[in-house]
C-alpha cells in the first residue's frame, strides 16, 4: 500500500488518479472510471469528484493507496 500525503483537507478521486499517473489528464477520469473498477474503502466508486480524506484506502489499476 502506497501512502499519499496531502496538505489540504481532502483531494478528489480525479486528482489522485492524475497524481499517480493512472490517467494523463483530469478530463480522462470520466472515461477511466467508466471502463475500470476503482474502490474507495472497499466500495466501488464511479464519481470522479469523490472527496478522499486521510485514512481512505483506494484501489485502482492493481495498486493500493492510503491517504495521509
């Protein structure tokens, strides 16, 4: 599990996917989420604007991240 430190109260799922180079741009998030399964805290998530807070666990692209 890869820790991802944030300096703001939260980031969006779209931002995480872009930061981790899973998608090339924010605009690609909608298409990525339509074609790939992404889980937030064990639940399937399809909203690119989903707010991620410290302690959240995200699984995407066969990788696992935890927000710190």
